[in-house]
C-alpha cells in the first residue's frame, strides 16, 4: 500500500491543490519559514494576504531584523498569538547575524533558532530546500491514522512514532511534494469529525479505515478551546488599542476595553511579562521599542 500512495496522491495534488502563495516555485526558504510561523493555529485564508505583505516589506531575514518590534507587531495584525511575531523577529535577527542572512539548511541549526520547533524545522527543510524530511502536522497525523492504521482519528501526539510513520511513506523522489499532498488531503478531504469527503479521496481504495467500515474514534480528544471571555480575547483587545494608536496610550484608554478590572489588569501584566507591551511611566503604555519614557 505505502508504495502506491505517492502514485495515487501526487496526480490528485497537482490537479486540485490550493494555490497558496508560499507553495509557488519562487518562494525562498525565508518565505517558507515566515509562512510556518504564521500558520501555527491560524487559518490559511487569514495568513495569505498578510504573508504576501510581509514578504514584500521584509524579503530577507536582515530586513525584518532591522524593523522595530512595534512595526512588526502592527504588521502581524490579527493573526493571533502575537508572541510568534516577536519570535520570528528574533529568529530573523539570529539568521542575519549568525548565518549570513541565509536560513539554515541543517536540522540542528534550524532547531536552535528562536521559536523553531521540530515541525517548523522539518517544514523548512522539505518545502524550502526540497529535502526528504518527514513533516507531521495534525492533518498528516489524521491521514496516516486513517489510511495506514485504520483509526477514525488521532490521539495525543507521539513525536518519534509520528515521524517514523511519515518517513516510511515518503518516496525517494518528490518527497516534499508528497508531504504537501498529505497535508492538503487532510485539510480539504480527510477532515476531522464525522463528515470526511471520502468519495472524492484519491486513496480511498487503499484506506484501511474505509476498508474497516469507518469505525468511530473512541480515544482521547482535545477539548474545544473557547475564545469569548478568555484572557486571550482580553489580551487581543488591549493590543488592538496599542496597534491602532500612533504613539503611547494612556491607561484610561486601555481600561475601556474590558469591564472586569481584575482580568484586564492580569492580562496587561502578562503582556508586559511577554515583552509585547512596555510601560513608559505610571500611566502610559506602548508597543515594544516604540519610544522611550522621556518621549
């Protein structure tokens, strides 16, 4: 079965893959790295326009490294989890200073970059440098669980086992394209939940889950994360005020964004701790590096 999957999946991918800008041939390893930071826990349709703007504004690591953090956070906009923007800025600074402004092409060097984990490092090797490197995200894990293992869903991540599963499927040629095809299959057809689009699946005849009668998944599941009323929502609203302001913001403006003073203060303190906000004096706040207390 494993040997036939590339033959079945790659022609489907060539015909049906979404036209995502970071998949285009002209995309550099830097462009791939930026896309992977942005795509973490963020829908593709939100990332695409912001990614394009970023690569126009900051086409190399050095250009991003030279940008003020406040400008970087404003450009990040509403992608969510803004600490990723600061980590990407830090990674760009390291690449510019220690790697000659070239994204590393060795796994250990990639893993040493700020904010780069096992998945992102291998994604850069595969999609940026076209190396034969297993790339495992939630979509890939779901496809492998169903097609190879006959399971209806995925349980907790098993990093070593998941990488082994993916590597065993990789062909000797077109490995990176095959990894992208696995992701695409999980994103658009072999979706989570009870309504995968099996009739359109190019590997249906080789799917162990389909052959077993599509048994329900009964293993552990991750709880659905709510957003409304959470600290994450409050942090986002506080950052919105600071991003939209031309300069420092008075505490009174921040107090207006959330009525629960205890939660609001807790979230403001967490933003200060994370380096996403700076306190200039007793009553003024700003994005990092935007101005000095004397301004």
